[in-house]
C-alpha cells in the first residue's frame, strides 16, 4: 500500500519535503532490494510501503551497491 501523499507524480524533492504524522505507529523495518531500499511502517490498521529507488545504482548478489556503469563492466567480464 502506498502512502497517499507519495502517489502524485511530482518531483522527488517536493514529495520528501512533506511532513506526515502517523499517530498509531507500531514498528518499522527496511529491506534491501536490487533497485534500492524498501521501508515498511506498520500501524494498528495497515502497513505503509515506501520504495526508495536509486536512479544510477544497483545491488550485486553479494550485497554491494555499485553504479550502473560499473555493473555493466563487471557483467561483461
């Protein structure tokens, strides 16, 4: 489930400058993904998911994060 204020397609800086208060917060966790990090925020009623994607980086199978250019070089070797 996406957080409502992040659904509109505006520039990233405008989205992240907004403040949101979650009054029934319970816990949060993060998951490393090949494209970035996924944050999950649990409340008493639902779980919010925020996908933080890198525009120019990838995560290798061993967990290291490198630039797309370097990843193409490593893949071709």
